[in-house]
């Protein structure tokens, strides 16, 4: 097997520029804005001090001028949606700060922008941007986290006073895990079942004041502290219970549904379910920010672990009198380098997603919107799991040192842990992705026997045909040029790799559609049918995301102008592909896409690529341009190297 | 495919008794001793208060009468080594307490017992047992964690004063992560390179006082606090640096090596390396305790997650008006039930390991000792990874609730995280296991060209031929009775399963030996050869442990006297086997042990077994008899069910 080589070095500046991408200016601005400002995490503090510090740091962010990025130009913002997501991702070294910022400007502010109308924008946006009005996003309830369509909080319109009565009927209906609620929030966007004239119109959002100017809960508002969490303890999560709290009619965020003074309900979207999912769709930015931040945290963890692994030595190499640098061990490379390759892949996929989000804003293309939502759901699931797994691996790769708070990994681990289940539980999200993909097969279900199935599958994702990525023409060209299958080096051919991923996705999805159809007799229970195939459903979503991510990586490399740099990226891409194939090679073997010999050669190739990339590992991770303020771990900033020098000096004399 | 059924119910008392096993009395005693004693974890406290509380709780353990279990009868202990390990495992709900107890009585006390002689036992054991003398186990150094044979602390004998001079020559040589060091320890077992008359004799242990009666560091002893860690913050880990600290000649724990007053060195074991590993071997109990405790923590996490999953509902089941219990989802079953099955498997394997340890004490069988060490290394690695993974899965399976401190999972996660790298880094341990297995092939390497290789492989594990488990005759009988390969239900046949695991182990190991031999030419660098095969090496160890664990599970079921209970255990064992096969089915396919059809049927069988076991899941996890004091999570003790009742009552009227 001829494993392609890497050049002796590459152009770090070129790679950094490529990675900074479309929002390079925002990244540069954030890096500058953070310099000299103390945004260091407060995780060593007690809860109250940690929360207080995080709030202070939020005010520092206001001064930095990056918090208005996502708000409309008409109201003093910068109208740069993509930039706002990218700027949050840059806060990966202080995730309490990132999440509290995300709550204030992304979720709370974002909901007012997206679901409100001029009357809300004029009145509140300036005070939201400058943090005079700290707010909450009160959607999740104790009893309903994933199934938010069935929230139980009610907002009942009273025409006599022209007010809504917001009410929590029982404990399961209280608002749960609400950021900014336990300590700082003054107002909340509350999602509730809207009732007027005795009719229910589904979930709508209202602005409900929760604290007075002095910070005391308002009458009828009961606030409970969620207490300590695994991480993110700088964020004051709380529970909100409303006891017949009255707000004026105008408190309704009325872009997608409004109530006349007399109680008449009106909405531009007649179908209740479609309306709800349209509203949810406008809030997609939060999910995309979580994916970006998870990716950022994984990069920081890799930066720490790789720098340490490149310095740390253990066990004498027989006959040399020298101890071995741990990154020279194959087992250590295998822990860190495929994760590094995947971080690159996801970086490019995230940039593409943010670009799509940014460009979509003025679009009315419903299909494109569904596609964006599906892409966001899939990438959020895959990236947050990647972060959880990678940070765990990095912790273990640093041994006992990785367990010390001073080396940052414990906090990164604890803070990011919730990412896999908030802003959409990953397992639920992947099912949404799969259902979206299955709508391509909807016609197959459209007979009497399978009508229930079709409904169950299609659900909110009607018409989401997900096929295109930005890289399609390039992908097609590469795939068409792929050599025949018999060359043993074919596994390094990008076209072959692309076809392999593409083919896997099609086959898994075809198989799933067939399986569902087969199981759907006249009397079949759609729930049972779908539940019995749940592992297949999740698989379909995963392999779809794998393909999308690979295509984004390929497109990213295409933008690289320096030959040596591109060559290194090509090997990283090979490693991403082949370690992904290796992990799933059971499927490729079961479906005769690979034979035994080739499957074994994939493992061999992963090992060899680890060796090729090992000399570049630290330079590669540095190219992400993580702000230096976020790197404080002594093991990654010279302590280990210093100790070894002292030991060598002692040993030698 | 005929997936074997489970009975409607089983005998919980019978299962509980079976699981309590040989040390049922100790388990019962601990359960009783914990009742009414406040040993609740102090993780919500600041570091100093948490440490103080943990120390107080350590004194409560003394009163409970379980801390002397592992000490010799001759000195007031109970001489029950196995019981001492089991009792530690029962502390899984307060892991700071467990670890601090493990440091005091397992590591510190255990080292004095195992490496010291009468003069040390008479003088110290009573005060160690009753905690008058809190101590440390100072082996690890900042520069040497895994490779402890190369520690740099020195103990140089000075015949003029008949003292040892204990010294830390440079920062890499300071003692690191030492439990009990930062706050409470008065004395430390310090591992150092022994030098006398200018000759080095390798690592030995000495008793070095580190604090005076008032708790101040003694002259020449510099103590630094390791600060906050990811978890276990009730344990005061610290760094110890010695500046020419003098201790009397008698401070040397002299069972395996002594220095005469004139400086003459003498040891019953001539070979320095063999002596060191013999000393290490006597300390194996700590590693076994970590495995047990990790297993205990995983069980507790599963108890919480399964009870919640059995109560929590989400998403209406179309057409029923009822929301679905989340444990009815296949995806949720797949997260939790294979982990439950593996917990049972590891429970039986751990019991077998503890029994072997217990029975070995008076034995001089070097081969059996090596085998025990290998078993302990392998099981520690596999069980601690299982704990990390399972607790993570449980956290995610509980969604946002799993992120709240009140629901215990965050602390379990944070506390157990270090288990995969302390008491032996898992990756290093698995390599030891593999090297032990390879010594069976040593003859094949024994020619001139491969002599270096043989040395490199055999290392400390000379002669460790690992074959036997307690269940061998039973296993042989079942394997011999296995039907031919053509029946589609063969995958449920225990004999077939046993042969499958056995065959995989043999094949992987044979292949590894061949590969190493092939690569070992006259000029081959043994390091390179071994490093290039490191993934293969780790694989060999893993599949070996899988086989050992399965045999222990089979033997455990054989001891079950109730038919229905045994039937449920049989299905759990099937799930353990088939989910393990599923995970590694790429290997089975690559090596033509399974064809595509059968590989797919394994996945189908895992799904079906999840369904069969789902009704028993909560009863099964309850049978472990985790002390009730450790279950405090509101989501697992009725809060969720209560909320749903309130919601239902409200909805209905």
C-alpha cells in the first residue's frame, strides 16, 4: 500500500486564513477584543460569586462590541447573523459566559427579533443588546423537554381586561432549566398554549416580566433555583411557575399569530402544527451556536492534549537511554489524531452551515428552510457527541494531569456535557433528520395501508428533500474520476471515498424505507413499526451527516491555495474518511462494500496516516486560532518541557 | 429467529443472594453499618469543608467496624482481604470517602502490611486502622506516572548516622497526586531509588513522617496542594518534595530488601526488576478495589437512569392519548440494557477476581500470582471504561435532569473519571495483559534475531500463561455440546458463544505473535515492531478479558438455583454476548467467523433481547442491593411519577 506522504512543513498562515473563513473579520475582532480583558472562567468560585463574575463578564462583552452582531441594523445591531454565531463559538474557553451570552442575545433576544414585531423591537431590542434588560427563554417544562409542542403552560386571553393570563397548571408544567432565571433575568419569553374564546391555538410566545427593578420576583411568579449542575455553574438556571400572571395583549410576540382586542385569533399560517414548527424554525440559530461552541471546546481540548503529548515522555526506549515522547506511541496517536481530523471536517461543515443560515434570512424558500433545519439538527448531534467523546479522550490522554482543574479539561468536560441533550436531545434530533430524509420516499407510503405511516414519518418535515451540499459539482467531478475498485490504493482516492459515503447513505435509506413499508400492513401500528426500526433510523441520519461533513471538508480543501498546506489537509481528510470507515466497517462488510482484505487495509491505512500526520499535529491544532486567553493549562504551556529539561540537566551532571 | 423468552417474573431474593455471593455477610454488614449514619457526599461544599467532612466520615467508618477487614488477625484486623475489597465497593455513593478510605487502609496500610515486617506492623498497624495515623502512599511522581520503575526520588543510606536521606532531586521527581497529602497525612510510604555504598538497588519503600502532631509540615518536607480536580474533591491530593529528609534505617519497609547498619544491602530476590515487580504485585488490592468501585458506580448510575426511564414519558403514542414511557423506545433500551447486562457480567468476574486474590494470600505460586495480576489489570481497565461510558450514557439518557447535581449523575461521572488512568493507566494495563499472554509464545521468539523482542515482550510477566478460569470444566462441557453452525438460532447457544469468544482470543493472539515474529528481523528495533502493532496488542488484551468475563458470567448463572431467575440471567448473558459481538462484528466478518446474514441477525437479536428484558430492567438493577442511602436523586425516587399523576389528574378534570 502506498500511503500518501505529507510535506515536511506547510504554510500555517495560509491554513489559519482558510480556517478563519468567511467570518475572518469577526474572528480577528473577537481575538482582539478578548486581549487584555479578563474573561477567565470562574469555575473555582462558589456558585454566587461565579454567577456574579459571569454577569460582569457579560457586561464586558457588551463593551467589546460583539454582542450586537446578530441584531437588525434598523435597531442598532450589525445585522450579521453568521458573525453572531461565530463570535459565540470563540468563547469556548469560558462556557458559562458563552451560554449566558447565548441565552441573553441568542435565545431571548433572538426570540424577540424573530417572533416579535416592531412594537417589541422598538421597545426592547436596545435594552436587550446593552444588557439593561436581562432575559430568559422559557420554553422547556419539567414534563416536556423534547416534545415542546405539548407544553402545558397556558396563556388565556381575557377580553375584559385585554390581557393574557399566564398560568402553570401543575408541577410538570413549570418552566425548567431556564438560564438567567435563578438570579438575573427581569423578563422571560414564555412559551404557552394560547387560548382565546375557549379555543386553543397551540404554542405561542409572550413577554412576561418576572422580576422588578430591585430583582425581586413579581407577584404570581415563583422562582426556584435549579442548584448546582455538572458544569456551567456561572449560569443561573432556574424554574419558573406562574400563578395567573396577567400581561397585556401586546406582550404576545405576534409575528406568527395575534389576538385582536375582542379575542379574535388570526395567523398567517392556518395549520397549527405548521405554525409551531415555523416558529421553532426561526430559532435555529441557538442550535447552530451550540454545535459551533461544542466544536470550539473540542479544539481547545485537543490543543491541550496534543501540546502535552508532544512534550510528555514515558518509558525508556530500549537501547537509547531516552524516554519516548508519548505522541510517538501509535496508541496515543490513535486516540488524538482521528479526533483532530474530525475536528477539521466538522469545522468546514459548520462554516457551511453558518453560511447557509446567514444567506437564508431574507429567503422564503420553505424547502431550503427545512433543509437548513435538518442540517442544523444533524450537525448539532454529531458535533456535540464528538466534543463529549474527544474531551473525554483528551482527559484520559493527559492522565492524572488531565484530572486537575488547572489543566482545564475537567471544566471543558463538565460544561460541554449538557450540549448533547440541550437545544434538542441528540437522539431526537437524529430522528428528525431521518424523517426528513424519508420524505423523499413519501410517495411509496401513500396508499391506504401506509397512510398513518406516511403521516408519522413526514410529520413536520414535509417536503424536506435533502440532497445538495455546496460542494456538489466538485464532488460529482471527483466521484466520476474515481478509479476502478481493484487498485489497493483506491482507499486514498477522494472520488472513491465520496462514492463510498454516498452509496452507504443511499443504501441505508433505501433499506429503511423498504423495511418500514414492508412492516406497514393495513393494521400495523405506525409507532411500533417506527420504534422497531429505531436503530436503523438513527443509522440513516448518522451516515447522512457523515456524507455532508465529508463534502464540506472536500470543498474546504478546494479553497486552499498553497500546495503543501493542501497536501496536509488531504491527508487529514483521508484520516477522517478512513477512521470513519474503520469505525463502521462492519456495515461495509455486511453489505459487501468492502471485502476482508480491504477492510483490514483501512485499519493499516489509519495507522499509517497517524504516523504521517504526527509531525504536524501541534501546528495543525494551532491553526484554529483559538484565542490565547483560553489556553492556561500548565501542561500545555511549558511546565512539562521545563521539568524535563531540569531532569536532563540533573541526570547529565 | 426464535428469540428465547423471559418468564413473567423472577425471584428477586434469590438473585440478590446470588449477587451478594461469597461476601454476602460483609455486604449485609456494610448495609447495616451505613444505615442511620450520615455518609452523604459533600460535593456541594467548598473544598475545605468537603475535605473536613470526608475526614469525619472516615472516622465514622472506623466506628462501623469495617475498616479492619483487610488487616492481619495478629494485629487486631479481621484478616479478610476479599471482604475489605467488597466493603470499599459498597461505598459507591460517596466516592471521595471511598478513595480516601482506599488511600488510608488499602494503599498506605496495605503497603505497611505487605512491604513491612513485624517492627512496622507492631508499631503502626493499630494506629493506621483506627486512623490515629493518617497516611499517604507516595509512589507517583510528576515525571513518572506509568513507568514507576524509573522514579527519581532517592533514598541514600548514610552509615555514619544509620539513616536514609530521602531527597527530591528536581521538580519532575516530586511526589504527585498523593491522596491525604495536602491536608491530613502525618506519614507517607515513600517509594524511592535505594542507594547504599554508592550502589543503586532499585525502588524501595520507606516510612517518612511528613507532618508533626499539630499538622505542620516537618523540616525538609515541602507540601503543595494539587487544588481542585474534576471530582473527588473530598480527597486532599498534594505534592510532596523532600529536601534531604533523614529517617532512621528502620524506616525502610524491609520485607523484600534491607540494609544492614554498615550499609550492606540484602534481598531475598536477587534480580532488581523481579524484586520491584514482586513488591508491586503485593499491592494489587488497590487496583482490584478500583475495578469494584467503578462497577459499583456504574450500577448506581444505571439504577438512577433505569428508574427514571421506567417513569418518564415523552411524545404521545399516536392514537392512544398516552405519552410513551421512554424505556419503551428501542433507542433508549439500547442505551441502557446492554450496559446493564455488562454490569452483571463484570459483577461475576469481579467476584471471581476477589476470590482469587483472597485465596492467593498464603500461596507462593509465582505463576498464579502473575495470572492474578494480569486478571486484575485487564478487569480494572475494562470495568473502569465501562463505568465512564455507562455513567455518561445514563447522564444523557436522563436529559437535562441528568445534568443537575441533585440527580447524582454529575458527581458519579466526575468522581469516577480518573479511575481509567489511576492505579494504572488503562492503555498501559492492557498492554501488560497482552504481554503476559504473549509469553505463551515466547519460545517462538527465542532465537538470536528475536531475542530483543522476547525480552521486550516478556518483561515482568515471565511465565504468565493465562488460560484457566474457575468455570473451565463447565465451559468445556457447554462448548462441546454446541450445535453445528447452520441453525439460525445458534447465536443463542451458550456453547457456541463460548467457542466464538475463545476462538477469537486465540486467533487474535496467534496473529499478533506471528506479526511480531515476522517483523522481527535481525536488525529490527523491538520498540518499532511493538509500537507498530500497538492496536493489535490492545485488541488481544480486550478480547481476552471479554472471554474471561463471559466465563465468569456463565459460572455465576450455574450457581443460581431458581429456574425463572436463571432464565432471566441467561437472557442477560445472551445480551452481554451478542452486544459484545455486535460491537466487534467487523472483526468476526473480516475473519469469516460470521457471514453477513448472521452478523445482521446478531443486531436483530440484540434488539429483541432488549425487548425481552425491558420488563425486568428495574428489578434486575435493584437486585445489586446498592445501599439505599446512596439513592437520593429525586428523578429516581418518585418525583417524576408524582408529577405525572398530578398532570393526569389535571387533564382529566
